[in-house]
C-alpha cells in the first residue's frame, strides 16, 4: 500500500475478500485541539443541569454557522425546519438532513450550524427538518 508522511493504508484479507483501511496521522497541534475539545465536553456535560434536552441543544448549537450559506425557515404545516443554501448550488441536488438525537433530543434549529458546515463543503443545499421527539409523540397520542 502507498505510504506518505500524512497517512498510511493497510490491507487485510478476510474470507477471500480484501479490506482496506486508511489512517491519518494527527499533528501535535491537532492532538492538543482534540484534548482541549475533550476537556470542554467534560466540563460542559458536568455543568449541563437537569434539562438534558436544553443542554443537548446548547451543545449542538455551539457549531458555528458557515458564512457561505443562507438560511430560510420552512413552515409548511406538518413539516418545518430550515433550508440551507450555498451560493451557486448545482441544479437538481439536495441533502435531506435528519438531525441527530436518537428521536428524543435535538432540533433543526440547534443543528443549523453543523448542517451549514456540510452545505458549505459540499456546495449542495440541505433541508434540515424538524420532527417531534418520540416521547412527545407518545405524550400527545398515547401510543
């Protein structure tokens, strides 16, 4: 496998099939940033408070909105969320961004920053939809 100073690859053969993995080296500066982020995460969650839903949204919302993306709120009755669009997007392409949170945490509003980073890098617009959390559906409909 090709080797260079930034990354290296390995191959493994299992059951007659070849599998490849690529590993990227992390610079000392990146390793320090990683440690700083881990420390921040530990402090954040230690001080998050009892409202886990609100804390999760604050945590996810810390991802900055990209300057190269415009936002448009969507409210079409049962469907709400945000369109995020780059300048000069390609025709006929879009990302349906279903935010994380395991259907119990998170919101389209909180995930706009993360989704805007994806849009800025791919240059493809995204619709970040909002949906009711599973426990709220149960409370509303009793199922």
